[in-house]
C-alpha cells in the first residue's frame, strides 16, 4: 500500500489545495488505500473507495475517525456479567467501608455525628459503621482518630472548647452497632468500673449458619490463643475446656486448666430459625477477644455468617456456605468472601449517674436486615425498627 503524505507549514490555502490535487493525480491509489494529510498540526485520515466513475468520496475528518474508533472499541469490550442484587449490595458495602477508612477525618466525623443515638453530660452512644476500627496502629483512619473533631462538632464548633470523647467499651472492626464513648477521663473510668462489676449489659444480634441446640443456654468455656502451623501460619483464639468426656463416654471428667486460658462466659438465645440459618441473641458476661465468634463456631458449631476467620480451623480461607444458603442469598460461592460479618451490637444498658438507667437500642445496618429478609428470618418489634447503613 502506497501512502502519499505532504506536510504543510507555511503558505496560503489556495497553494495547499492545488498541491493536494496534483498529489492525488500523480499517486496511483488501489482499492482501500489510506491517504493521510498533515495540515498545520492536524491529521486527517481517509479511505479511498474504488473508482466507479462517480467521483471520490469526501475525506473523513480526524474528529469523525476518533469518534468511530471509540465507538468500535466500546462495542468490542466484553459486557459486564449480570450480578444479583445481593452481590451488588456486598460490593457496595465493601466499597463503602473502604471509603470510610480513607476519607478525610472531618467527613468521617460528620457521618458518626449523624449516628449519635444518645448523649448526656457524661457519655455518648453512637452507631458504629461496618469496617471502621475503633483503634488501630496501622495508620488508617479510625474512630479514635476523629473523636477530637466529633467532640468539637457536638459542642457547636466553638473555638474555645474543652470537651473530649474517649472510647470506653470498644467494638471489633467488623462489628456494627452501639459504641459507648465517655466525655471525660472520670466518666471513662466510671464506665469501666461498672463493666468490671457486670453492671453494663450488652446484647448482640447475629446471623448463624446452623441452628444452635439447645435453643437457649449458657456457654462457659475458657478461651486461649493458639498458633496454627502449616502453609499459612497464623494465630487464632480457641476453646480451652476444663472438662472432657470420660473413657466410657457416660460423663465428664475435669482436667487441669491451662494457665494461659481466660474464662469466657456467653449467654445465647435463638430468636428465629429457618432453612438452616438462625437469628441469635448473645449476651457476653466476659470480654475475651473474639469470644462470641469462638463460642459460636467451636462450642455450638454454628459459625456467624461472614466470619471467614473462624469458618476453618487450620487455614485462612473464605467461608464455605451450603448450597441452600447461597441460593437464598443469591450468591455464588466465589463471591462469599465479600460477605460482611453479621454481628451487631444491638442493645446497651447501664446505670445512669444518679438515678435510673440508660438503655439504647441500635438500629441494624441495611445489609443485616436485607440478609434477614432473604433468609426469611424475623425479629421482635420489626415494625418499630429502622435500618441504617
């Protein structure tokens, strides 16, 4: 294929047109030959049609060619696969939590301020969003890091303000719900003393894969941290029971407790169950790391939905769900890794300074209520509750 190109830098347009006519006359063009002209820094490309005696086709402008190429590229791109509404919600939630961790502290503080459920001169209770840690040493945005800004916002943004907010009873990064903050160091110490004397009552709601048997009871099994060896060495909290079955299998025998184990007690109650899943209420009486997750996974063998850490003992892998649960949720197994932990701090009750009590019920996050709907699980006073993200 012959290409005839002429670069023009000076001269008037009449000279340019005469030159182009001469060039076209002298150059033999075969069918489909491309002509390219460079004029004053602009490139025009055209395709010459076979000479049929009806004259030449008009030259295609550069802007038209670019538009055509973009359209062809868009048409050849692979269409995105259809995703179920549940998969879209999981993706949106993951994106939302990442945004909260990476946004400006002032923006996160505004979001937390909108989630304030209760406040007085001593304490504040707010609705903690999913995926944001209370404290963290990795450098990412945390709730603790924005508390000075939040305190100032709640104090009317006054220039001279001595108000402060301190976390008292923290929640894990993946847990949503009622988070208690103190307005002073004295108030924080008072709350901790109430908690040590079991005067602070916390109830959690969770969705489990499996139905606990019996439907109500108390788990009193110490917990210890274990190292998991293998291709993926890591640490997990594990049960450290002080009783085991005797040799005949007819009763229990007490064994010596491990010195490193920590007492852990959790009350539980099944609120509803359907198709192999349950809505369970937990009330931890102690505060051991991952206590509720370990007791549900290893004591009752009912893993919390979205708990990828304790779904397997010897490896780190996404939670593997039964086919019937995947169908209910509208998920593929490969997408289950994006399921959030369905563990929500539902209610917080503590004595009020002076007289009375403080009892705060925290609305469930939207992803939680949507999961309940898909699994046909109901909870008490559903009509009185509102869901927020």
